[in-house]
């Protein structure tokens, strides 16, 4: 259980985390979704005591992280898989963590096995690891103390599709066992496939939260035609509430047959007509991303964010 | 990382995790043993320690080969092995702290042990222990050299350094090592700490010397403010009460005060 209460972190004239409140519950995977720079990492760093909050509180298992007597045994943390001494071997990294927590030596082998790092790979220095291998090592370190809470910042970064699937199964199993999982991502699709609950954050503020089903249900109808502007005008002329979405999509708050009929009456050939599952969430997320977007994406490339 | 690793065993498991055990706090001696391990398990740490042993042997050998054998006493050997040690120990002290930030392992270290003070204290214990061990090795190498010299020239080796002086030299070297440690705490960056140390060790004495030659007051009182000047009497046998006081004041100014400031900053800083 992770309880974040009115958490705020302010730097001089910049508010990185602004009055964030949410709860990650046991038995569930909570996805912490937001574009880069939204405040996900800062929030997580405050949770584990690396950054002092300006105000508000973060309780893990009913206590502040810094009050846990042996935190590694209760909370598995992976904030940055690259933050390891490049000159240590993977096995040595885990051995140091295991010793700090007071765990037996064979626990290191169990975890290497669990994350599928071979004997040979474990004996190499972290400097020679791919990002995917570092992530696996980081997950191994997080699971080492057999914790009941996991806090993972962008854990799927650098994993190949099989690796992402593996991680999804691992986190699912962990949550089904009664564990609490909080993982962050800037990729909507990644969160969609793993999380039960979603907290969306943008510019330091929580902009939406709820179960995945709730957030994905709010949709309506997604419709597409060769000329989106004409389609939008036609739907609005028919008295439907409709608006333009990203990438030439039109979103209408009406049933599929009604929207299809309205387009037909206006003589517009549709190229796509379907229930907009999650389109609302995607819209919101894209709007958030657009504000802090550095490179402007061309329309059409927006819905493939998860192809990492 | 083949696809075969993807599947998880479909074993029957209880729906709810068992009641969590209450975990004991991490004992301090475990932190010390972990810090000790971290000092040796990287190439830089390992080779610095190898270098200490190697340089002690080389310095002893060089003294034996190039020195004027008839006049050689333990003092010559001790000062020969002491020079490389006084350079390396502060670097080791600085790296023990700064590498956590340089390599960003502080992220892991302080999530496993949120009490930063305990981690730094464990590092301090480790650094002082390693420093003492290195000095024992170096002084022993010097002693072997002195015995060899005695055997070569055919009469009893000259033991011209008192125990008291040896302990004083150990103290000076430990202060030097702690200067490195302090700079590591203060800068939390390896290049910063090491450059800082060499500025302190090589540049400041020159400045102080220049000041002393220009100004009589400084020449008379430098030992109160200049740790180097204050350390010089410790290489000889008779240290007066005033000289001890000067060493204490200078250590307070150069070591204790900045260390306190550095620790305070380290406790409150964000770990990135």
C-alpha cells in the first residue's frame, strides 16, 4: 500500500509535483502515466526519501519510507537502471544489496535466475550491459528482499517485446500474490497492458485517475473520413456533439449507428467507424504531451507510442 | 534473453501474501562490512590498495639501492615509504564518498539505508581502518628494508625513530586521509574532491609560505591557521603543548568545520 497525500515539491520558481494525491493498493498494479518531465520521477524519489518534499506526505505500508527499519525487505525500488557502478559485475551489485539487507548468498542466484541473467552475464561488468540487461538487474535488485511493495520508474525502457511481456507477467504475479506495484511510464500502451489502476500526471498535477476500465470506457465513437473537417461539420450539423481529435480523427458522443447515419445523410464516405475505447484517455494524454512536446510529431505517428 | 524465458510457472499460490515479518534494523557493523567490500570490489579501489603495497616495496627497494647505506636508519625508510602513502590515502578517502555520486550508486545505497549519517559513519570507520592497515604495511616494509640494510652492511640496523614519532606520523597521515574524506563529502564529486585535495596540499602551502616571507605576523602565527605548518613538528620527537594546540586549531579550521558543513549539505541534498 502506497498512500500519497497532497504531495508537493517546489524548486525555486518551478513546481515539479503539485498537490498529488493517490493510493496504490495491494493486489493491484498501479500505472503512473505522464509525459517526460511531468513529475513522475520526482514523485517516486520523494516516496523513497531521496528528495525531501516541500509539503504533503508519502506513506508506504503506513510509514514514511525513511522510518522502515530495513526498507529493502519491504519495498523494492528501481529508479534508474543505469545508476550502478560501471566497474562492478551484475552479481557484485546484487551481492552488495543482499549483504546490506542481511540476506543469504543463494538469494542472489535465485534472483539472477528469476530475471534470466545467465551465470556468464552476471560475471560481466555493468559497463558492458545493454539497457535491457540493466533493467533486468535492477528488477532483480528490487525483488531481492522479497518485498511486498514495488516502486519502478520506467522499468520497461530498453526491454525487447519478449522482455516487456516477461515483465508484465512478473508484475501480474507479484500483484496477484497480494503485492502493491507502482510503475511509471510515458507510454500509454505500456500502462494499458500492465496496469489495473491508472494515475495520469501532467505538469506536476494529477489530471485523471481511476481503474483502467473506468478511464478507457469514457469514449464515444471514433470516426474517420478523407476530409475530417467536412465530417466534423456534417456531424455537428446533424446535432451531434463532435470534436476533432488528433491525426484526423473525429470523436462523437453518440452511438455508432447514429454517427454512421449522419455521415451517410451528408454523403460522406467513412474510412473508419468504431467505439472509441480509450480514445478519451489517449486524447487527454496526447494533449498533455503536446504541451511539453519538444519535437513536434507528424500527425499519424501519435498512436504508435508503445512500439518501443 | 530468448522468448523461452517469458513464461512463468503456473503454480497454485495463496491469494493473499502471508503476514509480513517484522524486520530488524540494519546493524552498524553490517554497514561497515558492506562499505569495506565496496572499497575493494572495483578496479580503482583495488588498484589503489595494490599501489600502496607496491609503492611501499618500491620505495624501500629504492632507498636500499640508491641510499648511502652506512647512514641509512629506519627514519630514512619510513619517510621514503611515507611519501607515496600520504598522496594515495587522501585519494582513497575522497573516492570512498564521492564515487557514490559519480557512479550514482548513492541512489541504491540510500534507498537501502535511508539514514545517510549511518552510511557516512560506516564509510568513515572503513576509511580510517584501511588507512591504519596501509600504514602498518608501509611501516613494516620500511622495517624489512632497514633489517636488510643492516644485514648488507654487516652491523646492527639503526632504529632512529621513536614509537612516539611513528604514532605522530600515523596521526598526520590519518588527518591527510580525512582531508580527502572531507573533500569527498563536501564536493560529492571525484574530480572536484581530488583537485580540491591537491590545491590544499600543493598550492596552499606555497601561498602560506609566500605570505610568511612577506609578513612577519603570519610567519609567527601561521601554525595556528595552516594545517601543513602545524603538522611539521609531528615528524620530530618533541612536540610542545603549544604545537599540539596549534595542530588542534588548524585541524578544526581545515577538517572539522568543512566536514560539518559538508555533512549538513549531504544530509539535506537530493540524491540524483
